[in-house]
C-alpha cells in the first residue's frame, strides 16, 4: 500500500444495504483510491455475506470482533490495524 494522508474508518454493527451504498458512493466520488477500514463489531453470521460483498466489491480492509464491543473499541481496532499495516516500521 502506498502512504497517504487519508484512511476512512467505518465501524458497523448489524448494517443494512445502506453500508454498500455508502461504500459505492465513496468509491464513485474519490479521485484517488483511499484505504477503507471496515470494522464488523460483532454483527454475527447473518451479516457475513454483506461484509464479504463490502470487502470484495469495494476493496475494504475488514476487521472483525466476535462480540459487540461498541464504537470506541471498533475505532481502537481500526487505529491499531492502521498502525500495524501502514505505519509500523518494517524490519529488513
């Protein structure tokens, strides 16, 4: 991944199709490809197909919680992922 100034974080708990509409709108309007971190905050198996579509069709980095932990924990999960994947120095 290329370094960029913007990463979009979307915490989601039991989302509906509006999540896919939001992702489509983001991708349609961006002038450069932003990384999108999508955090499934314990939505359960019924929502797995929607998250799979989000991940495959809109190139989201999907992070999952087994149980609902709240928006604050979802944001911390995303920040930790950003630090680990994009910012942490890599050993040569």
